[in-house]
C-alpha cells in the first residue's frame, strides 16, 4: 500500500521526518499502554520506531490533511489471532491516535478505508481487530466499523508488570463486509429523491 486517501485523511508510509509528530502522542501515558506499547521516552526513540515501521512495511501514518500533520498510526499486520483459521488470508488492524484529535470519528474513517483496501484489493478472507478489555475507545471503534466479537484470551504483559490482561478479539469476514456494503448501498438508494 503506497497511500490511501479519505475525505479528511491520508494513510501513507512513514517518513523519517514524521518523528516529532509521532513523539507528540507516543510519549503520552493515555496512548501507548492502551495499544500495548510503552510511552516513548525521547524523539530519538520515535525515530527508531519509524525506521522499524519502514523496514516492516505494515504500519502507516494517519495524516490530517487540513494541517498536513501526522496524528496517528494504523497497522495492517499479518497475524492470525485464531490458529484454527490460519488457512484463511487475513490481517489484523491496530491503531493509535493523538488525543488532541479524539472524538472526531478519525479512527473509524481510517479503519473503514482499510477494510475496503483489504477486502476489495487484497482479496482477504478475514480482518481482525483486538483491544485490551479496559480500552473502551477501541471497543467503540470495533462496534462502529461492524466487527463482530469472536473470543477473549488472557496473557501476562511485561508492560503491565506481568499482570494478566484480557485481550478481546473481533473480526469481519469477506461475506460480512460485502453484506454491510450492500446494505449501505440500499440505504443510500432509499434516501435518494427520484
């Protein structure tokens, strides 16, 4: 994926010059730990994370077009949360957003665009989205985007002093996606004045 564009956003490859924007939100205690990573301690750490993103090519910058500013990240990872479904072509979405931009529907806009890309261009069978059980904001994104609850699992996380934390997994199948798309088209047609 080189770049995807929505009405308000660009989803694009990271650039090393994005490190200040990344650090602005990645240093915060109310961002990283909710996504499973520790807050960044310096701009240098943010630079190193961007280099990692560029090597692995599975995380993209969310750019707020109005300001030409990186305000978040969205990953489209090759993961298989349920090994019984490992025969299917699948990805997992993960995201983080600068709190200054919360409450504007930005992450659902980005995730919905990745769903189009994943199911219509990559021909995926399944897309996952998970969150820690205490992350109500991510749960709300999953629900808004039409993901369906599948299962929970408990793991110990070093980030949380080896406490046992529950991760909640949702997914959307190719059939779910195209059914949702068709229902949206029918709704749009019923709202048209002919």
